[in-house]
C-alpha cells in the first residue's frame, strides 16, 4: 500500500469517534494526479464574525486547530477587527450556484452585517495529503460556524456556501469517514472547496480548486456559432455536471484512464500565475462538447 492510501486510511480512522470498519476502504480510495509544477497548494479560509468579534474568532480558531486541524494557523496580521467593505461583493461573486440551496437570504444578510474578519491558513499540500488536509479544513469550517462565525469562504478557489450547506458537506465527509469511503470523502471536499463552472462561451467554462483534492481542473469548450445566443443557466449547469462527472472518473479510475476514455487532453494551467492560490499544479483537462 502506497503512502497516498496510507494517509487517507489514517484520516478515515481518526476523523470520527470510534473505530469504523475499513475492510472495504482499499477499493474505495481516490486516485491522485502527478504534479506538473513545483508549486504546492494550500487552503486559505475566510471567516466573518460580528461586531468586536475578532478575539472570539481567533480563540475559537485556535481551539479548532488544536482539536481538528493540526498544521493550520490563524493569520491575525491579515485579519480585521472591523468590517471589510469588499466582503459583500466578494461573497456575492463567490456563492456556489450549482446547488440551488447553497446559500439563503440569511447568509447574505450575515455577510452584509459582519463586523470582523479572520483568515486561517492551511499547510502546503502534496497530492498525497490533499484530501486529508481538505477534510480537516472542512471540519474546521463546521466548528467555526458552530462557534461564532457567521459566514465562511474558501479563498483558494473563491467559493462560498451558506452556513447550512457548509455543515451539510462537513457531515457528508464525516459519514464517508465513518464508512471508510475515501472516494466519498474526496468528493465532499471537492464540492466544498472547488468552484464551477466559471468562464464564458468563448474561452470555455472550467472548475477552479480541484488541486485541493489532488486533481487537475476541467475546462469545457463548446462549438458555438458566432450569432448563437449566450448559454443559459440550465446549459451551464449541464457543463457543471460534466465537470463533476470527469472529476469523479479521475478520482475513481486515475487521470490517464479518465482522459483516454473521454478523449481529453491534459495541459499546464496557464490561467493563473504559479504563485497564485488558484493555480493548479496538476494541470487542466481540456475537453470539447459538440453541443450543450
């Protein structure tokens, strides 16, 4: 058994109370991609609190890190004890719109009325540690939302969910761990911290953030006449479903097998600079749809 599988198995055994059966886990562990760059990704988490709420955010983050997320650190220097005027627009752009109930009016009101901001930084990740580290990040988010944070955002892909959805994804990850299901754990982490689809009809629509679970991102282009109307929300959701399906195949069968089956190509990530949090060192899978 290689180090990737040992790492996921160790996390599956330690995330939940008790000793879940791992007898079937070896056939349900996710595959990982090979690095195409020396860059190593990391999580940057943003938490919003109430007025004068920064001390409590810091205290609770330290407690969460000690309990659930070793290697993470509270970035007090980059945080704010007052509102950040950029947050309302930032969350508006970053809300996940694939899940129809990802956020609610109460979440938008919480962001608009926040009074403090805390950033938490994760450790640098390899492909081998990406899922286990992302699972810790997800449990940390749930802990913070249960202990005073009023909103949360993953900065490494620019994605935000409402409090209910964050907690739902964290519970899914916990259930996957209890079942010894590494594939389901990786998928919960991917849905939590990656964003899709972003882009346009000309350059294509893609995911951002699959590097946080050790996979390439996926870019989908379509053949569209110049005079064709812009893609609709329903068509974009269809692209998101294709992106998710390819990600599931890469995690299940390996990147090379999934690419061969889809007749897709893997290339370096040229969308972002190599020192940006959104840069994917595992590359980008490029695939063309003939029609939406």
